[in-house]
C-alpha cells in the first residue's frame, strides 16, 4: 500500500448534525467492534443485500485477521468512543484487464443515515483510488437502494448499466442491479 494512503489517517469528518466521526483503516483488533456494528446497527433489509453472512462471527474475524490493503482497502468510521458507525471498502486487483478499476462498497449504521457519513466515506475512498492510480471506480447498487443511487449520482458517478432481476435477497425478492462508474481524475489534474 502506498505510504501516502496510510499517512492520511486518522481523518475527522463532521456530519450534518454536528457530530464527528473518525475515518481510519480497519485493523485486526476491530473484530468485536465490526461484528457488533453488523449485529446491532445495520437493518435487516441491508443485511439481506450483503454478499457475505456478516452475522457469522468467523466471516468478520476472517476479514480483520487477513487484512491485505493492497487487495481490499477497508475504512471504518468511528465515534469518539470507538464504536463503528460505518464500513467502506475499495477492492482492486494488480493484474489483468481490470487492474485500473476499483470497486467500492459502503454501509453505514441506521442512526447515521442522511447525515453525510456514507458520502464522506465514498469521497475518502475516491481520493485513495486516485492515489493508487486507479482510472475508474465502480459501484453496484440494487434497485431498492434509491438513496444510494442518488448519493452516487451527486458525487459524479454515472449509471452505465442495468441488469434486470439479477439479484435475489434472502426473502426471495428479485432486484435489478445497477452499475455506476466514476472516472478518477489523474493526480496531476488536481493542482
């Protein structure tokens, strides 16, 4: 991982209600906090849309114990007590035809919805993607996630594809999958 990326943390963000959160890379000792976040602070509807069973302690433990920032860069938002309020990840490969593309995933606690935490986390990871030399950042959003679609569009992501009825949640409901792309400005364009 580029030292410039890690040197950016911790980063404080101020939410719309005036409260503060600190963004920092996920660490091995965050297992219990991240597990509690998924169990207590994420809605059942959101859990149904996740790719992994985060109610399984060993799934969360595996993420924390096998950190590889060069493959997946996970950032958590914590309150002043250290409680996790949000989790965001930037996934990328250093080989193959898509090595210039990163994929982003973001989830915030129910209490932080509408306060700008998710937006702050996406902006943070877009900056990380730029430092890593990524050219595109992709996000996949299900049709039921209207607020996420609106937020991505406000940040400059463009809806580039819709795959009808691709996803099925744990209740058996089908959802369209929308693919959004963000074009990362080269570092020299930011001066």
